[in-house]
C-alpha cells in the first residue's frame, strides 16, 4: 500500500465563526451563492457535499431530495447539525475524501467547494468524486487559482519566487494549494468529465475595495465578471460545472430513510452492503466496524473491538 496523502483537519476549528461569520467574508459568500445558483441543477435526488464543513452552503442545495454532508472533521459536522437539524433530508458522514465510503455511481450531483485547496493529491480526490457519481452526474468544483492577477503582478515585479504560469500546484502555506486552470482541466478531462461551464469569482478580493465599496455593489460587479470565466481565468477563485460522461445511471432510491444503509460501502475493502448494528455498521468483508453516533456515520478509523 502507498502512503496516503496527508489530510488538512479542521477538527475543533472555529473556521465557521472566525473566517465566515466574523471575518468580513460577506462578499465571497454572496458571490459563491450566485455561482451555485448559476451552475447547480434546480432539483435532484441525492447530492453529496464534499468538505461540507459547518454547512454554510448546504441550504443552497435545498432543491435536492436529500443531501449527504461529508467532512473529515466531526466537530464541523456537529456544527452543521446545529445549523440544519437532524432532519431526514440530511445525512452526516465523517470520512476521508481519498477513501469515500459510498457505492459507485450513487449520486446525481456532488459539490466540492474550497476543499481542493487542501488536497495534496488533487487528481486522486477528483477521481473519488467521479467514482461516486452516476452517468451524467453533475460535479461542481471550486478551486483556488494560482494564475490570478495579483500573483502574476507579484511574480513579474520579482516579489514572488514561484511562477503562476507553470502547471504544477503551489503550496504557499502547508496543506494550502493553488492550482493552474489548465492543470485542473486536464485532470478532469482525463478522468472522463466534460466541462460545461466555468465561472471566475472574487475578482475584487482586495481589502481596500472591500472597505470602501459597498458589498452589494462589489457582489453585483463580480456577478457580471463571473461569465468571463468562459474565456479566461485570472481571478483567485474558479467554479467549474462538469458532467460525468461514462458510468451507469444512479440507482433510484426514494426518500425512505432505511435506504441510507444501501449508500455505504466499506472504505477499506469496498465491500457492500454493510450490516446495521445500531451503534455501528459492520463490514462482513473485512470485519471492521464503523461507528454511528449522534447521527454521524464515522468512516475515518474503524472502531476498536472490545
Ligand atoms: Zn471492509
């Protein structure tokens, strides 16, 4: 077995409060809402939110019958539960994006926003997303763009050593990566995705602008500029709508809660179905037990056997 890629863990983090709620990020949050509205199908059956965090974006997916929130951090999911409730509409899963615990072709849509940013092995994470999407499944991906105007200027002025023009990712802080748009496109196409739309976001992410220009005006201007993503991508954040070309159509599950069990497979040996033992799901393939506690399915580490 190869060494798994390192994971950026938000366990115990106050990311939602410090970054979003009090961090002056209203502009970024609202431009993301607009992009999602433009890219996401109005309705659907089952959506997977990869790196859901505290559920900031989840209400924007309400047109879907059911939403599976996945995050590596359990404490982020607890915050999401407090925000959204433990309704049947939401399924909370603690798991590693590199080892997804779902049967192949399950979802008809998936989103991954501000998550690739922390992926040391981006193609592997994107491949996992592809595997759990059904044929014609829609994938909405956001990534941080290394080829942004600020980085280009800094590089040309000699104030930054790394080149924004080269295809490899740049890790500017540990486990924080920016990507070249062409590299992301290549990965997606090699995996069998067809890119349908590209939007650029956060054109005006400058402290001085955010202080002196009303947020509503900046959001409006950004919403116009988003469409230029079809021709060039020079903003710090890029949204892509891709469709899985191959694969089998997703199975037709209803809203029956008992069916949730059939979503899962063992992340270690890929066996399915798992057996519901109330406090845990048991894998009859390898014998591992995956904890279910306070309505969070936990596939990060198997439970220790008594
Ligand atoms: Zn197993």
